[in-house]
C-alpha cells in the first residue's frame, strides 16, 4: 500500500485505540510498553461460539491459562462462559472472578491429593488424566460425597499437528489415558464401568497448528468410546462429552478464522451423534476467543544501522512475546508502525528488525520486516496477542510485567456513548474508553518477588557465629 492509500485508508478500532492510548499516556515515554484488549471483540467472539453450537446443551468454558486475568474472566462469565482451570492458581482465579463451582472444569496431568480433595469438596468438575488418578479420586470419595461432574481424559492417539509442542494426541503424549495401544482401550472402558459416578469423557487434540479435521477425528474417537461404555453398561452412564478447545488462530491478517461455526458444522458432519440431544457438550476454548482482541504497544527507544540492517530497539521483546522470540517460525506476529501520537506511520518503507529490551542477541520480535522507517519515540504494535501473551511473561532481566488495559467504543441503545469510566479520547470513530485490567508491576514488587525481604537469609545461614556446632544442620 502506497502512502496516499495509507492516508486514505479508513481508521480501524485498533488505530483509534492506539491513538487514544498515546494521548492518555498509557503508552509512551513514562510507560514504554503496555497490553490492550478489545472488550467488544471478546464478547463478539463469545457470541459467535454460542451461536455455532446452538441447539445442543453445552457448557462453554474458557481456558484460564489463555488469559489469567480476573477482570477478563469475570467479563467472560457475564457473557455465559464457564471456566477451565489447569492448576490451583487458575482455579483460584476463576473463583475470584465469581465462578460457580459447577461451571468450572479442573484439568491437569499432575493433580495432587490436596488439589483433588479441594475441587471435590467445592463441587467443581474434574477430569482425571489417567487411570491412577481415577483410583485416587475413588479413594477420596470412599467416605465423602461430591456434587462434582467427574470425567476421564482420553488420548485418542490420532497424531500431531504442525507444531508438535501444541499437539496433545500423539502416540506418546503426556496427556490423557491412551486408547490406541494394545489393551489400553479395554482397560479404560473397564475402569469407567467400575466407577458409576464417572459421567464425562474428555478429549483435547491440541491447539495452534492442529487442523480441524484432526480435531474432529479426536472428538469422534471420544464419542465412540462413550457409546461403547454406554452400550456395555446397558444405560447411559456417560452423559457428557468434553471436546476440549484448541481452535487455531489466524495470525496472518485481521480475519478471525477458522470460525467456530466452521468447526461446529464439521463436527455435525463427522460426529452427528454429538448433536442428537443424548449428550451434553463441554468446550474449553481459549486462544481463539481472545487472541484477535489483543495487541501490545511499545515505544521505540533507539534506532541504529548495523551491518547494513536498520534496527529499532523497543520495549516489547521476549519478556512479553516469549514464544515469538524463541520460536519465530511457529509464532510469527504481525507488526505495525505508528508515530509518537499514535497515528499510523506514513514514513518510507524500509527493511528493518524490531528488537526487544532483553539482554541476549536473539531478542527480536520481527526480522527483516518492511515497515515505515522507525525513529525514536515512534510506537510499534504487535497484533493478535490477546491469548497467552499476557500469561507467558518472562521475568528475564527482571523486566516489569506491563500494564494491561481493556477498551471499548460501545454505545448505548440510543447511540450515545456509555458513561465515562477511565481515560479516553474522542476520535472520528467515537470515544475510546479504557479500564485497568492489570496494573504495571512496580520495582518494589519485583524486589519482593526476588526475595528482598530475605536478603540476609544466606549470609545468616553461613555465619559461623550462628552455627556453633558444625555437625548440626537446622532444616526448615
């Protein structure tokens, strides 16, 4: 696109948000990096998900790990979502957001007895990862009742996608009870039949890099397993099928694809029995609900020329885009350039690297990208970061976790702007209003996290005056 076309291109909601954030000082010299989430886009995605599975009883849960931020979880809950937690911390976040226990599903390959006991007492749904965990749950319930919906996670062993680390249904995946190896399916069916309280089966094939066909193949395997259990039981013991999440995200442009409707329609074709009304469905989507709604904005601090390459040194690097920096082929991000006022950059396009602040040579979020010629004070935007980029902060170099803001341009039923709740600016597309989702980490918080309150712990431990008897060791 030439400069004239750029100037004449309509302003997007992201453009308005960047301009408003710069004007409000949310990103710039005082706060050189921040994350942003379009609340309206999140709610739109949730609506699309509900519409895609319309007509069948479904508990849609959000994978907390994709955006472990209490205000975001609460927003999703207000839109009818439940929550999928994979750790005690994620369970606590869901509860802090107002989760009802029966709308939570606890998944994890390594649940402790204490974690299981708490979830069962709470009444949260629990998917056992393996047969040993199933036995542990039975032991915990020997003297106590629970209202928890209990399930077992299966590994259908249907293969991996193009990103092996994101695939969870390979032959030797660490997740789930395998049902493809000799004798394993029979053992799993017997274990379920021997535990009448177990009423769900769970499958999750993977996420980014997994095709819809691969995901549907895994879901079909779970459905066939449930049917086998019910046929052998002589009644419907398994009443719900948890199909997991994992819808991949398009990182190439602004389009949200594949769509939830596309996936649901494929399942209707490949596994029609899912939609017969005999089974309740559970889903656990995460990245696909929030990724396209987020972006990271960062200030360019310096630029330089080295070896014939222009390099823009910014404040967005491996600490906020860890996967992109360490696995650039698997997790490339689009980068856009804005001037210091938050307007789309109109400079001459040149090939340049966009580097981060971390102290290692590979801290690059973009290599040899054609972007308007960046200068100190300009802003760069990393697109599609609403999923996982706010949960995978790397504390390398003790860099602070950035603030995260949600924004909206929503109007009321009469077309007027909603009442102002925080910093915002008026633009051609209406006022952009922000709310703090997570405050920027302070230096004091970094110190506390790094043991500053225990600074004398080791010198005291090794102080000869305090350890009179060298043959005695005090163990905490």
